[in-house]
């Protein structure tokens, strides 16, 4: 925290991760919820550059936050904070995603199940990405050795690259969105696994982290941030009302990304793409116990981690949600988004 302003920074370069915070900024949610100074100027600063290179957050996020004096880190992988807490880092989970984004693992016609992937090539968006993590878990459950039985192929983050890799036979298994998967099924491709089915309450893929120092010294600022974040979560999923604004915001963020592959991404095609965003209506990160079980299965953390209660500090997000629900002027928006959340389960 510099000059009394809350400092907020993204963990990695993905533009999706800064859409909610930039919407909260542009719609004045952060300011209106109390992040302003005595003279009426902004009481926060949003950093644009990622704090660590992609794939290295497990080792570097706490140090990255310290070196940049960041109080709140956006969308850290949930397992990262357990790894960091096991090593004494002063970081905690304060909110998070509840990912039910429809998606599958898919293979060409001659691959009938994940067991058939043995000895084959598996496509991932990036090393240590969420999709890499999901594939490791599913392949391990199918009995495959992650080091010996598959060849990992990095194919980049864009959906077009994933489609091309499957259609051109560069890989025999890759993650795809449900809409594209339906088109591939018509060509004889097979759905090999649907991760959503194994996490009925959502996959706890990413969380919001805060330093113990800011939680102890300025919980009021953290609560203001969380109220604005929840409001932005509602705003992002309030479809079709806010679709065109968010689509153009995403386009601006993609165009100004420093990463050339990120600039290749296509923006959202329909309001449905935003309805299913992994932003829960109450802001709570859930399913962490199940995540830890899966991490143990693949040996991803390589250490004994603290219990969930020693890593989470979600009392403030619960208070923030309660405060927002008590405000009558927000009720119409809440009811619109609740209908969407009821439809998708989060």
C-alpha cells in the first residue's frame, strides 16, 4: 500500500482476469464503495502488468506482491496460495471464482476414452495453466502416468489454435468449449471427459488473494474492494443488458495486451459467453477441499499444506455480500443475475 491507496494487481497476463476490475473502475463501483481519499480522489491503483511470468506464480506470487507493494492479487490459482502458506507467506484467500464454464476434453474418432490417450499427444494452452491442471487430473483418474504415457504439446491460448490442432491431427486430446465441441462431435470427435460433472459446485480454479498486513491494518478497504468486486461480478453476468459494453471493454484490453498470443484471442460471441463466466453471485471461493484432494492425486504441490481454515479469510466477502443484499436500489439487478445464477448453479 503506497500513499494510502489500495494497490490491486493481476497475477498473469490473461485479459479476462482484469475485465471485472476494469469494469468496476469504469462503472465507479470501487469509488462508490469507499475506495477514495479524504480529498475525493481515487483511493486505489490498478496495475496492468502481471506480477509473475505465466506458470511461475506458485513460486513467485508472494514475492511479486511484495516487490510491487500489491495488497490484493487478482485470480491467483487456488493451489498457489496453499503452497505459499505452507512456506510461511503472508497471503490469504479472500474471495474467488466458482468455475462452471461449460467445457470438455475431446479427441478424434479413433480415441474413445481417456485411456486411449496413452502414448498420444495432449494439447494444452500453456504449461501450468488451469487447462493443463484439469487434464493432469483427468488423465491420472484414467490411470495414466503423466510423465511417461502422454506427450504434452503447447498449442497456445486461443480457441482457434485448439480447433486447428485437433482438426489437423497435431494432438489426440485437447480441452474445448462446449459450443465448439458440439461442432466437432458432428465430425465424429468424442467427448472424453466433462470436468464440470466432477465439480458440481464449481471448480475452485482461481481466487482473490490479499496480504495479511492489509487484512489486519485496513480491513475496511478490503471490504470496500470486495463489495465493488461482487457488484462487478453481477454486472459482468447481467446479460444481455451489459453485453456490448463488456465486449468492447474486452476488445480494448486484448488490443493493448503486451502478449502477442493474447492479442490473437477472439472476444465473446454472444451474451451466453458472459452468463457462464466463473464469477459467483456471492464472491465466495468454494470446493477447496476437493481441489486439494486432486492436487494430492497428481502430486502438484509436493508439500504438506495447511488446512483450509488457515488459508482462507472469507469473512469480509461474506459481510460485503450481506451489505449489498440489504440495499434496495440493487435489488432489480440482483434478481436478474440471480435468475442466471440459478440457471447455471453458481
